[in-house]
C-alpha cells in the first residue's frame, strides 16, 4: 500500500491513511470553491477508522452543502485549514480534502461533479466521467469501492 500522509497548513494536525481510499472525485461546486479558496476540491473517500490523526485534534464545524445534505467540516483549530468532512450525518466515512495530502497528485479522480459550476479554464480529460450536478455512486464507483461505502453505512 502507498503510504499517504498529510497535514494542515500550520502542521498542528498530521494524519495518515491506514487503507487505500475508496474513491476520489473532484467537486466544482461553489461551496467547495469557498472552503478551499480555490477552483475545486479533490475529495478522497475513506472509512474514518482508517484516517488516523497522528497529531493534534480537529474541530468540527457545521456547514451547508450544494446538495442540501448535512455537512460537518473538520478543521485545524489553529490555522483553520479544512481537512475532511462528514456528509449526511455519517461519521463513519471521512471525505478528505485531497489538497492536504503530502502528495496530492497520488490520488487520481474517478469522476468530476457539479461541472455546471466549473471554471472555464479547467479541461476535464475525455476518459473521466463528468456530471453537471451530483452523481449516483452505485453507477460510477468500482463495485468493490461501493461495497465498502455501503458497509460504512452510506449506500
Ligand atoms: Zn493548522
Ligand atoms: Zn462541492
């Protein structure tokens, strides 16, 4: 397994992934733009039990989502970098902000979502599925990844 570690911008929080992520997608929605201060977010799905916080303690902040689901964002209490989210009240799945990884290029998006909000100067590769809004993970994720997601209570 590839060793994946990451940290917030001030390095108070350090973490390590103890398993391969289930799936990675890029979200182009306006809320993700604002959380990252960038043009998109890379969202890396993993069971929360496999996201080990090696140093520090994150703070949980309730937030809105574009799709209207409950969203709790976990930040560094010192520098306030966003690190990961729980969606729909499911704390068993962590949706990690891939830009906080020490090697952000090591996770490759399997889909792009909320492409209707994409900035015009990003071009999505032809061979990666892209959706105007949200997508049906059951149709897009590899079967084994979706099975992990279901086992963690998010079908
Ligand atoms: Zn920090
Ligand atoms: Zn988004």
